[in-house]
C-alpha cells in the first residue's frame, strides 16, 4: 500500500510539473494506425542515454520488451492525434507495473527532432526530463516512429 501511495504521489507530481494532459477514462483507440519504427534512431537514443548515465557513474538501463510494447503504442496514439502528450500515462504505468513488477514508472516524450541526439539534447535541457534519464531506474525502452509527414515521435519509458 505504501509503494502504491508513493507511486500515485510520484505520478501526480510528475504530471503537475510536466503539464501532463488530462486522461480520458475510456481512451478512443479505434482510429490508431500503427507507424513503422525507426529502429536505428531507437538504438542510438538508448545508447546515448546509457552513455550519459555512465558518465555520471549510473548503471546502464536494461532493455525491456514490456516497456517497448507500451512506448510503441503511445507513439501510435500521439501520431494518430498529431500532437505530443502524456495522455493515459497512469494506465501505461499501471500495466507496466503489473507485468514487470515495477515499483516506479516514468516517461519522456518528444516530437519533431530529426535525430536521436536532438531528442536527447532537448530532454537534457529540461530539468524534469533530465532527472528521469538520470533517475534510479533499471529498465527502459525507446520507441521512435515517423508520421506520414516524416515527423519523428519519441517515447521512452523507464521503470525499476
């Protein structure tokens, strides 16, 4: 119970600071088209984040299939809406927590950067995104997808 209350407080804190969007109870996912992953960009971004963590003597984040599944679905959702969001984060976090026995989940999202390095630098300039990348997490996954106009969408999920 204490862990769940801590998690709920963390989500509320992150959403307050990061201006998370409101979360519809029954998110409409009927018109979501699955976009193709930019695997090379995903791999590069994960490497950049882990290299940054190593420079701070933080352990590397391990790749998680569970987080990748939800990061991909969130990118498809953002592409279908045409905008950046943290919509339905609580639901994603809860599902990841259940499947991976995670006690804390966080998320970074970005849009319209042309490269992995660009997205990383954008996150690094934001105190909240930087804290997430450098946080006490053990697992992660990065999804990068392009919309029909060639714009990249990035979702990185973290958990411990």
